[in-house]
C-alpha cells in the first residue's frame, strides 16, 4: 500500500544472459501484448485476471507505466532520472 515501494531484482543465470531483453523493450512488449489482448480478445483479459497469479499482473499494470516513463526520460536525458523519495 502507498507510500511504500517494492523493488524487484532478477539476477538471471549466465545461461539466460543471451536471451534477456533490455528493460525498456520488455516493458514495451508486455504493454503491447496486453493492448492487443484487450482490443482483439477482451474475454481473454478477464481470464488473465482470474488466474491464481493475477496479483502479479495487476501489480505490473499499476506500476509499469510510471517506470516506463522514468526509463524513457532517463534515456533522453542521458542520466538517471527518478522522483523524490517519500519521506
């Protein structure tokens, strides 16, 4: 619950390094997939939200857009961009 944040770190094994996508590309692919599902198969989106792991999908939907904006801003600025921490 706000104002707390969750930090996620995935340290992929060496064998997966060649197949790992950059973070911006993986976020774009996830949002593109959800967009195509909601446009062309909206009934499947309801199925996604009724799965046992639906909490992970809801978490991604709520947090990924803001993270994507900060990553894009960091790319354009050429440096790390982040909002002020909550005190």
